[in-house]
C-alpha cells in the first residue's frame, strides 16, 4: 500500500511540475520555475520510493499514463487547449492500458524468473 501512496504523490508532483513548466514560459518566470524543480524533485523521489515495492513496468505505466491523461485535462481546463473526441479516446485507451497492466500477474512472473533471483 505504501508503494501506491508514494506513486500517487509522485503523480501529483509530476502534474504540478508540468503545469508550472507551462507557466514558467521557458524558465523566464521565477516562481513557476522554482515550482518545476520542486515538483519534479518530489515526483522522482516518490517514484523511486514506490519502486521498492512495485514492479517498474507497472509503476512507470501508471505514472506516465495517469500523468499524461490528467495533464491533457488540465491543459483543456486552464489554457483552453482543444479537447476533442480523439483526445478523449486516447485518454480512455491510456486508462484501459493501465488497468490491464494492473490486473496482470507480472509480479508473480518476476519473482519466479531465474534472472530476477540472480539480481
């Protein structure tokens, strides 16, 4: 459960940092630029923590997929970026992929493989 909590915090940090990246206008505005550094620092630190208990393939898929989907929504809400049926379908596919990865039994396969035991 701690792994998922760290992953959630990592996603929030990444979304915050990406939003600040847009607001920093190429790192020319001070406070949003500082927000980018803090947000990505938090995101990568918590992502590293979650990898202690979650498999890399699952954690990264969730992190990047949810981050991408929520960033697209934030872009539409805050900056009026186009949000059409294709973007909605893309987000639905991302969420579907994350669900499929989360429901697979990759952890059991990794635990049993000789390569994983050697590491």
